[in-house]
């Protein structure tokens, strides 16, 4: 990472995301294990599990996506690097691609906010356990905000790398 991406905020976000990923993974695994044992060993299915597990799954998926953005292990198509040999061209292409990604992230954040506001105003509840749906649906917005933040940092890194690429 670069100097922009250090400090207590950065470390705190990293730690928080890892905790959420671990807790939701354990949560989903335990519930699925219990459901399998109850259903197939005791012939007594756990009612409402199909409403409980998505709560953790939403958070696992979207925080996992943001953590992939943080680690820069998200899917990329870096074909230009195979075709172009000039370091400056590669650096500029990376900067442009990250700027486009950041722009799309901003658009998706707007969509995620609209989705969250809709969820909050509708007050939807799950059918059996009456769990407020916004608990799981809010993961979409928060995950997108984190991804977009990390895309911004990546864009800054890529723009800063352009002058150094001329020296290579």
C-alpha cells in the first residue's frame, strides 16, 4: 500500500472486516451444520433457518468483496500488460482503469443508498421470524461504500505510479 493507506483508520477497517468475515463464516457454518444434523439425524428441521442464514450471508458476501478490494485480489483483466511493454503506457492504463472502477463504485454507492433507504422505509420483515430485512440488506450499501473507498485508494496509488514509470 502507499502512505495514504496507513494509520489507525486503515488498520481498524482491516480488523473490522476480518472480524465480520470470521464471525459470519462461523455463524453460517454452525447454522448449516445444526440444520443438517437436525434434519437428517433427528428428522426435525430447524424452522426459519432460511431466514437466519441470509443475514450472515449478505454480510459475508459484501464484506468479503470489500476485503478483496482492500487486498487488491478482486478480479481484474490486465490484458494490456501482456500486449504493451512500455511501463508508462501500462501505468497510465492502470490509472484510467482504476478511475473507471472508482466511478462505477460511486454509481453503485448511490444505488446502494437508494436500496438501503427503500429497505428502511418499507419496514419489511421476514415471513416466519419477523427479522427486519434491512439488517441483511444494509450490507449491500456498506460493502459498496468500502469497495469504493478502496478503489479510490487504488486509483490514487496508480496515478502516483505514473511519474515513477517514466524512470523505469
